């Protein structure tokens, strides 16, 4: 009896395990400026260049706002999530390669807890970058039609999207055990963003085939949900679509990543 | 002179072989320009409805002019990555032992860049023609367009070679890519110069690539006006970056790489 109690005392609770892994994940992100800086700099550069180059698009009859910056504001949040994905997957790929994951497999830690802990750094990065992009927009004159509560919903949705998409990165990282494989997925994610309503509202896309692709592309609805908070206000349909798609991606990716982790642990 | 071209050809042959034999190099080089053409010409086609958009051949042709020049520039830059990698792994050091005139190495890499670009242009042109892009000028305009693209390609590879020969590491990638990326996107990429507004119009006004892009689009449209200064801009850039690449190679020779 006393031995069992002693053993239980020695085993940290799952919450403590998650906190320790989350701390490691956050510190690891902070200690790699090379991975943090692109997540802020590149979406900001794209925001500046595209809003400058496409500013006159608001003169297209039927364009939903007279500020292209407000229209395009949703994009950096998605791009930030993309960079977070690459970071999360690459970090886990490294953990597989350096056998850190194999050592964790010797502990009683459940795989889902490992996943949550690993994603803490990414979520922190996503949260900070969302605040950064929002601040940039506000400084350059964007006013959120959904007001201050909308800003919180926007940051919450952006973080949920980052969590969902990062879980895909983790799944690939664990399955392949290679950071390079995750980096190799970057162009594919990039394609998803480009073939969406990122630069133009879907009804104003003239090429039929592109409009159809954008309509079937889930990235369009993630972008449109964030965009609605900026230029429309409280659009229940756009928000519902965005949240549902983000949640579905998160559930599928987390299940896939957890399964991949379990398989990896079993092999270990 | 024969020796010079022997060395250049040997470097080119190796580079072309690596490029063609390795899908990791071949596919992105081919797919990305096609993707940009598809995404811009398709997704932004509504721009043709902006009052004042008066490019007669249409928005798809407008974007085709951009993608040809972009593929030329990035084809040169990506070849710069190979130069940097060869320096980092010590391959260039061995090559330099067998090359009396080390600039032959740069010429060899430029031939690789040209091969890459020609391959991409061929595919792009076939697809563009299939989706309705038409050359509204005559043979002279077509030759003029691809000559312009060739000059951009050589200027870009000389710029990238200058960076690669000075830094001699693959970490020089962003230093080659970012300036080219910025100069490209600070030009009238999405809409004609006259429709730009604000800070980007001022940036585009002083960006030499604006003249090059406008000339490419004029040549596709068959006139009636041509921004001939585009050739002056690209020849000027070529002269500057040729000097940059030659001095870079000398710097590498001095460093014993």
C-alpha cells in the first residue's frame, strides 16, 4: 500500500507534464529568432506590398469596402498560422531525430498531453503575432466594424486556426520524423491560400474555374470569417463557417497527430 | 578562349544535369511560375473591371508579361543558391584549381540559369497560348520580349553570383532572394502604373523594373507605344551586376575558396 502511494507521489500529474513541455516549447520558440522573425516580418511585408499594389481594387463595382487594407487584413493572420505550422512540425521533426520523443515514450505521459505541450510555443507565437497584425492595421487606419469585442473574437479565431493548422504540421513532423518534410509542405499550404478569396471577394472573381476552386477551398472561409469581423461587423454565417471549419481541421489534425504519436511511441 | 568555354560548359553541364535529374530542383522551378500565373490571372481577373484599366489584350496577357519577367529573375536567383552551395561544400574550391579564368565558372552557372528559364518560358508560353493569351505584335515583338527576359535572367544571375561569391554559404539565400522579391513586388505587378496610388506608386516610379515590365507588356500588346527605356534599364542593371559578380569572384579567389 505504502509503495503504491509512494509511486503515485513520484509520478507528476498530467497537467504538470503539460506545463513542463509547454515551457520547453515556448522557450524553444523564443530562443530561435530565425523562426520567430519570419512569422512577423513576411506577413507584414506581404500586407504592405499587396495593399499598396491592389489598393485600387476597391473601385471594382461591388467591392465590399473602400479600404483594401481592411479587406486584406485577414491574410496575415492566416500566413502567421502557416509559419506557426512550419515551426511546430519542424520542431517535432527534430525531436524525433534527436530521440527526445523516444525518451518521452519511456514516461507515462499520454500522447495528447505531449501534443498540447508541444503546441504551446506555437500558440504563444500565434497570439503575439495576431496582436501585432491587429495593431499594425489599427495604426494604419483600419477600424474593426465588430468593435472591441470583435478584436477578441478575431484573436481567438486566429489562435484556433493556428492550433488547427499547426496540428497538421505536427502530424507530418511525427509521421515523417523530418523537419525538412514539414518545410516541404510549405508550398502546398501556400497554394491553398493563393487559390482562395484572399485577394478578391469570391463574387468578383471573373474566372469561373478560379471562383469554383475558391468556393471549395476551406481557406476561403477561414479568411472570410476573420475578414467579416473587420469589414462587416457580426456576420453570423461567415463566423459560423470559419469556426466550424477551424474546429473540424483541429479535430481531424489532432486525432491524426495523436495517432501518429501513439504509433511512434509503440515503435519506440 | 577554348579553355574558358570548356570550363564554362563543364560547369553548365553539371548544373543542368543536377537540375533535370533532381525533382526537388526541377519541380519548384517549373511549378511556381505556373502557379503565380494561374493565381494572379485567375484570382485577380476582376481588376480588368477597374475604371481606367485599358490594357487591350486583357488581364491574363497583362499577367503573362509579369510572369515571364518574374520567372527570368527568379531563375537567376535560384541558380545563385547552387553557386552558394558549391562554395559551402568546397566543390568550387576544387573547380577553381582547374580553371585558369575563374569567371568561366560564373558563365557556366549563367548557362544553367538560362536553361532553367528557357524551360519555364516554354511551358509558360504553351499554357498561356492554351488559355487564350495572344501575341498582338509581330515576330519582332516576340523576339524583343524574350530578349528582354534573357537580359533580366542574366542580370539576376550576376547579382546572385555576386552575393554567393562574397558570402560563400547557403545562408546567403535570403540575401539573394529578398532584394529581388522586393524589387519585383514594388513594380506595377497587379495593375498598370497609372492605376497605382500612394507610396507604392512612388516606389514604382523609381523602380527600374517598372520600365522593364511595361516594355514586356507593350511588346505583348504590339504597341502602339513602347517603353524602350526598359532595355536601357536592364542593360544598365546587367553592367552593374556583371561588375558585382566579377569583383565577387575575385574576392572568393583572394579568400582561397
